[in-house]
């Protein structure tokens, strides 16, 4: 141990020099011990790399899961649209089939055969007799438009607040103010 007397001596500089030995690379032992003290242990460095890698894997997995979720939703909606389009096509084909059936039923030859089956005969227009009926004025024209009542125009009424002038409003305000002041005075 170094004593206080030894430290007081002039050889202090020599004592420090003897304690700090130089290494091969030119670094002092004190510098090496500081570097070694703050350097991470190898297992800590490995743990940092593993944690960083796992964080990257988790981020990639989350992005992939989000992508798959959105893709699944869009596929489901696409299938629903296709199903709706198929139903629409079937309905349009049914409508076209019903229009064809109506056309077949209302065609001239089909109407003629149905009329003959019901007991109607074809009449020559020259064989038809027309009779005049007193009081009958003929077919009435049908008006599908709604009946409209004649429009009645009324004079617009304005609120008195909109018809008074600024001077009238100020005068009324002044009158209210003086009335309030008169009530306050005993």
C-alpha cells in the first residue's frame, strides 16, 4: 500500500507511470479496462439481434394478415356480386320468356283461333249495323292527369318586425328604457 508520505514525495509521477503499463497496441491498461467494462457481452448482442429479427417477423406477419383479411373480404363481396348478377340474368330471361308468351297469345292467328273456339265468327265490316242511341254522346275521353283546383293568390303577410324602420326600433327601445328608469326611481 502506498502511504501518504510516499504520495508526498517527488516520485509520484514515477509511481503512476509504473502502475500504468503499456500494451502491445499502445493502449493503456486503464483504457482497456474501461472499454471492456462498457462492451456488451456476446450473449446480449445475440439477444438484441434475435429480438430485432423477431420484431421484423411480427411486423411482416401483421401486414400479411391484414392483406389476407382484406383479400378475403373482397373475394366474398365479389362472389356475392356474381350471385346477384346470375339472379338478375335469370329474372331477365324469365321476363323475356313471359313477353314472348304474351306476344304469342296476342298475335293475330292465335287470337283468331281462340275467338273461334269461344264461338265468335269473323264478321265482314259491310254486315255491321250501327244504331243511334239518344242521349249517348259517345266515348268520353279519359284524362289520367289529376284535376287541379284554380290557384288562389293571397296577399303575403309580413311580420311587423320586418316592416318597421330603424328609427322606429330605436324610438321603441328608448321608450322601454325610460319606462324602466321611471320604475326604478322611488
